[in-house]
């Protein structure tokens, strides 16, 4: 007699979806404290949980609204888009992935750039958008970051880059890796000219972006508990076969070890940026 002969299998209840009249998107669960939050109220707090101060990710447009004075931002380069130089395919074509990202965000690339003012002080700004293919850096993003720094050099105004990226874009191969050197060279020209570059590190800032311009700011300002580093903690643990310390690669850990200069809550980020702009201009 077999082991399971004569054992009755339990009757499984059919999983029928309950139809409700509640519209989707009205509520969001906090990843940190688990509270259920109204999305409309989160807009008022710039996507910060009122219970535990957890910082949700912002879109590039929301970042601009957070940092730049209303009505002062002049957007440039919005029509730039990649030409799929390697004709890349994995599970789907790179072109299809770009089309999906465009449909999702309404943007042609994962980075917004332009000129604006922070509390009346003119700046050159780039903002990376994680919603567009994980904020990955391809040729177009590299061009935009370099353009922002070059504009800062020509106009003698501060350059600000809000970093939010999973790293270099694999679909563009070595061409995306070349952007690390390109952006770092533009950043070095600013340093030689004594023009300030402020790097804002948000969750996540990883890979080739973290290994190039993101960590080269005259001041590196991070949001609370942002993941910042080259490789992820799990990859590092598997490589060195050691357990990493608690909070490894988070903003607070990096500040304690000298990689981050300042941790700024989102509600005071604009005033922090304005303070450093003023400080650099006095010197």
C-alpha cells in the first residue's frame, strides 16, 4: 500500500475576487511602519510617511517641484532619446522596453535637465527618474548630466544633480560605461574653475552612477536611509562570505564613515541646498 493511498485530499475553497467599488490608487502602504496612508495626503508631504518619516521615491517632476522655485525651471533636452545603438535583445527588445518606459512616464529618457532657481539663486539641474528603466544611465543621460555641468561652467552657476539610479544601462553596453568618464571629466572642469557641484543622493544610488559623478560633489547630501553604493549588499556578502554590519550602505552608515557629508530630510532639502549655494558663493 502506498504511503498516501486512502488519504483524502482537502477541499480547496475557490479564490473568488471580491468586487469592490473603491477606486484603486487611493491608498498606499508604508514600506517601513506598515501604516495605510492616503495618497492625497502623501502628496502634501512630498511622499514622506507622517508616522515614521519613511521617504517614498519621487518622480523627476516631483523632484523639480520640491527643489526649484515655482515657475523658474526651463526644461531642455526633453526630445533627446536613444537610438538603440546595439540593437539589443534579451527577453524582449530594447526598443520595446523604451516604449514601455515612455508610456509609463511620458518621458523620452530617464533624466530631466534644465535651468532654474533655488530661493532666487540660479542653478543648472539634472534629476534622474527611477521610474524610467530604474533610472539607468545610458548615452542620453550621460549627455544630459554633462550638459548640466557644462552650462554651470559657462554661466558660472552651481550644478546640482539628483541621483536616483540602478547604475549603467546594460542595453547600451560599453557605451553606457563610457558615460562614467564623460560625466566625471565635466565635473573635474567645474572643480578646476571653482564652480560648486552639489550631489543629492536618493534611494537608490548604485552601480556606475555611484562610481562616477554621484560621489564627486563638493558636498554630497543624502536623503535618510537611502541605499548608496556600487554593488548591492547581497552581492557583497556572497563575494566576501561575511555578514555585513547593520545598516550597511544606507545614508547613516555612509555618513559615519565619511562618504556622505550631510543627511537632509526632504522637507528641509531645498533650504539645505540654498544654504550651501550661498556658502560657496561667499568663498
